[in-house]
C-alpha cells in the first residue's frame, strides 16, 4: 500500500506563508523602510481583516467579458500590474456580494484590453468608459449616492488619461489606481488617487543578491531615449567609467548589469512610470529616481528617503557627485532597507501578505470614506 502524503490545503498553506511574512516584517529593526512600522502593522491588520470590495458583475457571455473579468492565464507584458491586481483581488477574500458591506466599489474595466481590442481601441475607448459608467449608474444605486467617490478603477497604461476624456466626473471623483502617477499632468490627484508600481512579471523568486563589495559599477541605466530626460542622462554619462548609461538594450545580461551596480536609475520616459523601480528592488539595487512630480508608490507607508535617491532633472550633470558623496555606511543602510522593502514590489496570485496587491489595497483603505452611506 502506497504511503499517503499529506499536503496542506491552499488556504492553510497561504495562512502559514502569511504568518511567516508577518513574523519577518515584525522583526525589522527600528522603523526599517517605513515612516512608522508599528502604525502600519496595526492598521494593515485591520485592513486585511475587515476591508470589503464590491466588484460590478459581468457575465462570461457578455461580448466584452474579456474587458472586465480576470484573465485565466498568467499576466504578461509591461502593463501586467493591471491584470495581476484583478486576479489577486478575485482570490483575496476581500470581495463581497453584499454591497451594504462594501467599503469601496470596483469598476473592473481593463484599460490595456480596451486599447488592444479591435472593436474599441484608443479612438473608441473614451465613449466606452463613458457609456459603462452611465450604465452602472442607471442599473445600480451606488454611484449616484456618492458621485462615484467610493469607486475605483485600475490602469497601468498611460493611455488611461485618454480613456476618461468623455467622463471627466470619473476622473475628478473616483479613485484612480494608476502606474502613471504624475501630479504635474492634469488628471492625477495625489490625495485622492493611488500610485501603483509597474512591475514586470517574473516566475522566479528573488535573485541571490550580490554583496556591496561585488557591486563595482556606481550607477546603471539602459532604455530607449523616448524623452528629453533620458536623452540628457545618456548624453551626459554614456562615456563615463562609473555611471553606465545606454540609449537602448545592452549587449549582455540586463540582470547582471543590475546585480553589479550600486545604484539603478529610474529615468522618466514618455511618462514617469517604468518597470525599473521593480527591477531595482528585485535585484537589490538602490533606486535613483530621476522624474519630477512623481508620486512614488506606497509613499504614505514607505519612507523613500531612507532607501532611495531622488534627483531632479536639473541635477543630472551632478549625478556622479551626488551618488559618490554617499558614504559606505549610508549606502549599506540604504541597501539593507531596499531588501526589507522589496517584498512590496512583487505580484502574486493568490496574493501574499505585504505584496504589491495588499499594498495597493492598503492605499485604498486609507482613502475609504469615514461616513458609511445608507443604501436606501
């Protein structure tokens, strides 16, 4: 008789993993990468235990169901954060079928899928979103009682701004969870909206991190010169021996370039969002943000000054002096905090404690209404 092997059910396995994650974050020295570790932990547990979201339903038979329902396949591409959020929410236990229990209401249209749908595309997207909001406001009572201020949608692609051209009341009232969190450009309102990290999907676990001594390159950047800021970085530093800046893909391993660099540059392209912040955390590289007016992800929780360097575009010529002026002791501290914070910059489905999904939900939790509106 073959011996039976006991495997814990997924719910138990997830609970054990979450308990371990709690233990790890609770042992972080002082405040770690957080403004206040204890305040965050206490409020976070309250959020996980009580937060409920009502998702506007869509039938699988609907001709546009692929726009609204979570994908069955693993999310992929540069804008995977949008699909990951929807999958993680569906598997999180936070969704309620009872709107009276909901803290927030989710409009699950996908900007990326609307953009790529031949029946919609960029040109018809504004009318699609306008008609969708009009439809739910007529069929359901929840939008009208708050003007949509307890509703949210998710958009990682910067084309999301275009999607709301015919629905300005959505832009002004609903919570926008976006990767392109540029508060200089009209449309993003920092105290209302939520900055979500743009993270390239990876099936592998965190990479083995090289020690500080193994990181011989001062700073690294590679990417298309699709903005004056990137062009300036490459023009200024492309021939430098300590800062390696490339105008396109590098020859060789991009991962190894990140692993052997002390600092990794997050440089504004067409928009402020790129996946390079996620890359920096994944490979244990201290991020350098060169993007004016960027509302950094999870800034209400994470003390970005403790583990990153923010450089205005005007100071690009001073970049080497700024980075070289950081002492070994200070860099060591920043590097340690990057490793403490990087669990917040990965997606999982189902979600794992403190990952990108739960951090986005925490930002939404902070924006929920204090006053609960009656349903009658």
